[in-house]
C-alpha cells in the first residue's frame, strides 16, 4: 500500500507541502520574534523591502510572515478538529443506518437529508453569528454542516460490507450484532473514510476562511481567512496582504487533495470515487 | 488631493453668492451604506435613512457649518428675550409631493403628535415644550416651560422632520402603506426603490425655491462591499462617496485620482466623538486608577495616523472641539505606558481578564480594537476581544455585559442634546445603548449639567460647561478616543454638494454638475 | 413508480422537511443573543424604554416562546412568511423582489458548472495520461482549492477594473432605461463574472467526478464487449460510457445544490448582486427573524427543487432506476 502511495508523484508532492505547512505552524514561535498582533514597523511595508520582514507589514504595521505562520496553526487546527467532530457525528449515524436498515435507516437518512437541504454555508453563517465567532463556535458550525456526506458514505459502505461472507460467518459464530458492526464491518470501511476525511480537512479550511471573509472570524486567533478578510478592503493598494494568505490556503488545500487522491488510489484501487460528494 | 479647492468652494457657497452660474440638469449617483431599513424619516432616523430621506423631507431650519440656523421651511423666526417663545414664519406656497398644500398644521401635527410618539431623541427636547400652536397657516409658535439653551438646534431635518398630516393623521404610523412611497416637501421626490440595488429620486418640479434643485435625478446606490464601493467610484459608476462609505485606507488612493475632490466638512452638526465605555460598576474598570491607566496606555496618535489615516483629532474630553462650549483646559492623557504601569501597580491589578467589545462597523473598527488590545497587553492588562455583530453589540452594551466597549455618538450641536445623556445618572437605564451605559454617577456634576442646559446666556453656559469638562476628565468615566472625521469623496465637477452642517444629507438641494 | 407519484412523494417529504426547517431555525434564532427591538431602537439613533416596549409589543416578542413558535408555524402553513418590521414590508414580498436575481445566478452557475464539468471531464478521460489530461486535472484542482471569494475579488480586479470588459458588480445598469432585449443583454453582461466565479468551483468538482466515473465505467464488461464488437472509441464513449458515467455526477450535483445556494451568499456580497443570500446576511445582523426564516425556507425549497430536477434527469438518463434509488 505505502509503495503504491509513494510511487504517486502528486501524492508525494502533497505530503511534502503539507509537512512544510505543519512544520511552519509548529515552530512559528521559534522562527518569529514577535507575535502576529505586535505592531513592529510602519504599516504597508512592501515584501522584501526590509530585513526581518520578508513579506512586509499589514495595515497596522504587523509582520505578515509571522501572521502567516501563526495563521497556519489556526487554519489547520480548525480543519482537523471540525473534521473529527463531523466524523464523530457522521460515522455512527451512517453505520447504524447501513447496518440495521429499516426504520433506523429511514430515520437517519431523513435526518441527513434534512441537513443537506439547508444551504450549508448559510447555516454555518447563522450558527457562528448567533453563537458569536470563537474558534469553538466556528469549528462546531463547520462540523455541523459537513457531516452529512460522511453519513451517506459510511452507510453505503456498511451496506455493501454487511453482505459479505465473513459477516455471515461471524454471525454464525454467535457474535452479537453491535459487536459485528464494531469489529467486523466498520474496520472494513476505514479506508474510504480516511480518504474522505483528508478532503474534508481541505473543505473545512476553505469554509473557515469564507466565514472570516464575511467578518465571522475569531478576533483573538490569527487565521488565513482572518488575514484575507482584513485585507480585502486594501486589495488595490496592498495586494500582498491578501495574496500570501490566499496562496497559503491554495497550497494547503491542494496538498490535502493530492494526498486524498493518492490515498484513494492506494487504499481503494477498485473503489468508485462516488464518496467525494 | 484637492481638499483645498473643495474648502474654497465651501466658503464661497456659504458666505458669498456663487460666482459661477449653476447649470441645471444631470444626475448624481451617491453611495448609501448600508441599505436603509425605510425612508419614512419620522419613523427611522438612522444614518442611511437620513442620507436619502434628507432630500425628501425637510424641517423648519437648516444649519451652516458654524451651526448657525438658516431658513428652510421657515423663512424667518424670532426667539423671545426670556428664551421661552419661538415663533416661526413659514414659506408661502409650499406643496407636498402629492400636490396638497403644506401649512402650519402639518408642523403642529408632526412635532406635537407624530414625532412625540415615534422619535425618542426629539421627545427628550419636547419635554421642555409647553405648547405648539398655529395662529395662522404660515406661523408656528413653540412655547417652552423653562428656558432650554439648545432648543434652536432641534429643527434639523433628522431631528424634527415635518411629515404630512393629511396622510398620517389617525392612522397607525408604523404600518401606514404610504411609508413605502414617502411624501415630503423636499427638493426631490421618491420615484422607485429596487431593494438591494438602488433608490431613485427625481426633481421636485414644484419646489418652492426658484430654480432649485438643479439636478434632474439622484440615484442612491446600494453596494454592500466596501471594496466594491471603491471600485464603483473608480470606474465612474458613482459620483459621491459619503463619509464612511469606503475604508480609510482607500481614501488617499481615491482622492489622488484625477478630478477627485474630498472634504471633511458637513459633519459639524453631528460632530461624532468616539470613546470606549468602561464599565464603572464592576471589575477592574470600576477603579479610577485603572481607567486612567487605560488612557495612558493607549497610543491614540498612532490610531489617528494609521487606522484613520490622519483624519480626525485625538479627543481631550466629552465635548468635540468643533462644537460650541468646548474647553481644552483639562488633564491631558498623553501616551505614557510607564505611567499606566505605575497606576496599575498602585491599584494592585492582578491580571483579571478584560473584554474589549469593538464596534461592528467594518475593518477600521476591528483594527482599532486590535491596536488597543495590543497597547493594553503591553502594559500588562490581560485584554481580549469579544466578537459580535450589530445585534450582539446592541444587546451587550444595553445590558451592560462588557468591560470596555467602543462606541461613537453624535453631539447634535449642543452638549445638552448629545453629550450630557452619556454622563448623568438619570440616563442610567438598561435597554438602550445610547445613554449612560458606563454607569457613571456623580450627583454634583448632574446638577451642573442640568443648570448649564437651562441657561439663556451663551457666555454663562460656556463657563459652566468648561467647569464640567475639567472635572469629568479627571474621573475618566469613559476612555475618550477621537473626534471622528469622515471625508466625503466626490468628483470635482459636482459643485456645492456640501454646504451645511449635515453635509450630503441635505446637500443635493443646492448641488449642480458642471459639464 | 411513475414520475408523477415520485414527484408527489417527494413533494410530501419536502413539505415535512420545510416545516422541520422552520421549527429548527425558529428555535435557533430565538436562542441567539440580540433583541430585534433593541437593535431597531438602536438604529434610530436614540432609544428609550417606551420605544423598546412599543417595538416588542409590535413584534409579538412580549409573548411566551411557544406562542410565538405556534403562531409562526401556523402562518407558514398558510404560506404566510410573516412581516419584516425592520424593512416594513411582508417577507414574501421582500423575497419575491430578490428571488429572481438569486435564481438567475444559481441556475446559470449550476448549468455552467454541470455542462462544462462534464465536457471537460469527458475530454480529460479520453486523453487519460496525456499532457492535456494533466493540464485539465491540474486546473480543476486549482479551481477547487481557490477560495470562492478570493477568485471573485481577483476577477473583479482583472476584468472590471483593469480591462474594463465587464461590469464588476450589480444586476443591471442603473437608470439606463433599457427594455426588452437590450435589458436582457445588460443583465447577462452583469451575470458573467458572478456566475463564472460561483460555477468554477463546482465545475472543478463535477469535472473530477466525471473523469473518474468515465474511467471506471470504461473498465466494465459491457464496454469491453462493445469494443470487441468493433465499435469506434468515440462511439463507445458517447453511447455506452457517458450515459452510465453521468449518473453519479447528476446525483452529486443534486446533493450539492445546497452548497451552491449557500455559496451564493458570498458571491452576492462581493458582486453586490441583489439576491436573497445577501438579504439573509443583512437581516442576520438586525435579528430580522422573519426575513431570515423566510430566506431559509425559500432557499431550502430551491435545494429541493434542484434535487427533484436532477432526479427527473436521472430517470430520463436511466429509465431502469426505481423510486428507491
């Protein structure tokens, strides 16, 4: 499996890019002498015009490079945690629906459809606005709007795995149904879930930045979306303020997608890509 | 930058007969932001509504940039020597936009019936009024119970808009169907409102001033994004950016364009002054030393130069320097982090968290809060920003759920109208974000505020207000930040747009476009 | 099941879903801090308790929560979306004024993304492994990874400000007095940038999906049989593969209608497009509950409509599918 993954050039590029972003995020305090909020120089310094401030300064004279590094922490954190929360909602729901079928399936799927009918970004906006923008509320809002595809995917996978011979064998061996679900069925659905999760992290990062763009970012946490939201009004006079965080988002999302595709090819060589919904 | 030229124009327009002959015709596209909730000015008086409806509705007076009253619906007026009787003589032959004649009865109905019910700010001034009568069709008399110095400033269009009696008498004002198609006496008539896009006003052909207005039509354009508004101005889609419609950072770039003028004038009546409410009731902000420390910790000049791009002026106290009765004989709080640290050490500040509530009005205010948070954390105050939208801000301030909260208020030309409401104990009441939200109580000063409001002689009032300012600045009930200046940006071929103390709000009456 | 019964059963489900959405959102909004009466009073520039009390009474906010909820659900059942006190107009009217703009934007973006996505996906799959395939897939990945609003800002900068080819915002030229065809052309010109920026992201999604699906189907036995029968490559692709490969794409497109409508909020903000997305965003800050709820209901109905349409398309493409698909 690793062999197949590592021979995929795109996926390896993705891994290198992502590792670089993670590295910068982890070591931000070591690399940069000042926090992203400190006003260190005169505002609107262009990139490469002054030593120590390679990416210039923002509207208040704060170090853009430092903001970018600290922003990586927040963007990655929101992406990861919200994906985890979405999995925590979607996986059990989809597994129960797919495994037990009948009214459980019907109920769970109606519930899922219900959430897919509400325009998800609009719901996220409302959730963040009324619970006030903090990292926690943003993360939860993103999770709430992104779990339905997980539930659908897991349900479909569980339904197909359920019919396989080893499940029948386990049943004949006298294992209880919950036990079969947990030990026999679910482990066989892990790989498509991993693929989907890697793509969801990417989507979550995009969502967070969109919310920030509309002014719904956490003002105490520097994120890439927050930077773009703050810079969009000066886009004509200070392009670098929105350009660099924009590129950072593109690179990270791209890396995650490349990895996701690589994983998909490596883990499920025969599986359809239907799961990417 | 063409500020100089713009200012020259202003002076020419205000004090001398215009030299160039005004040209009739043409249209003006003005940005309005955000979209007003309604145009019936008797019901809604927020900024965007006044900007648009200021062309539709009028009041008895207008005010020049020195805040001196000028004729509007009233041609002339007298105030009795005891300051109790205000007599207004109305213009002849004024008609409502639907053709009905305008009379003194409309004024009495508006002030005494309609606005008493709908207009909270005017209601406070009307409390001094004994009676409003119309001896004949063109005369209105306001009889006061006791002298009220600032009363002559209450006849501005947003403060006392005159509404048509024949449409509103005996109806439920808020749900009257005519609110959607407002009828006023002003120089422009309502034509069409395409929600989310634009409001179209057309010339009032029957306007009572000969030859006015010069413009054929005015479009108020709704463009929700600040960057898009700047683009709209650059590409020539709009001609006028009223103060505050683009972020400050864009102002130098736009005004540097060819054929673009700007002026800071037209805000004298409002004289917006910004400050942070500091919760006087509880937490570290209840200690006067902490409040003084906040004043010393803030680099207010940095904010003025960087966040506001040099527009405005660092505030010295509660009264704006552009209004009457300002005094600079007060304690000055210069940027002094060491002094702030000393004060904090003296009071024994133990690092309690302090929540800053920014004003949710765009990037400028967000950056401002970030700068203040940084300043405060540099002297050791554990500050963080509470994020919220307009509704949340209203709720938190009016329910006193904050430590430091940004705000700015209009002064309405007189301390008794726009300043004292934020400092006297009688104005402490939950539920409103426009009164003494900080909870400052000083009975001695309360008496002085009341006495100053009732003085007839301007010199006595000036002395009284100087004394009040000196005392209150030492108490620092709020952290005064800055006298705000919102430059109006417009194409230089638009003439005579800003000629009054409320600027673009009633500017289109006299404005014209040079071909 | 016939298409009629399918539509009927879908309509019933849709009705239940919409009602549930009304209740859920009503509860959500009323849990929010921020009192609409205080906001409205605040906007007037001065507020006293008398005014706030008056407003509360007028909004019905002085009544217990369950009464308010009951009243709202009752009026929704009679197709009455209530009254917006902030805007002083019935919500249905406010939405009706703005809905055409949103429908035009989202439908155009939907069609563009689906048609272009499938076309490029097919093109890429036909040249799999070649340079043009890599180029298309890379481009799609880039569109996919670029934040929507960022692309929108850049598009305005380039095409509107620098090149001056297209208007950068708005729905039509204000006050130009165009009618008929001239007006349609004017609106179309304004539509280009917003519809493209909204559509590009989804185009990328559909293209990747189509490509993958095409490749997958082409491995199936019946395709091999067709090849063995000696049919030409393009003929097989058209007649056999595309038809089967397109099904999952159509399903996905239906499922993503919700995202498309949600994405319109961002697009409408950047391009000053007078649609319901912006109406909702602006009403949110004013806690104009009735308007927000109305927009939610109408946009959910739009999503359902998109779903029903894709469902019908699905059936037309593949008549074998039963109602349980």
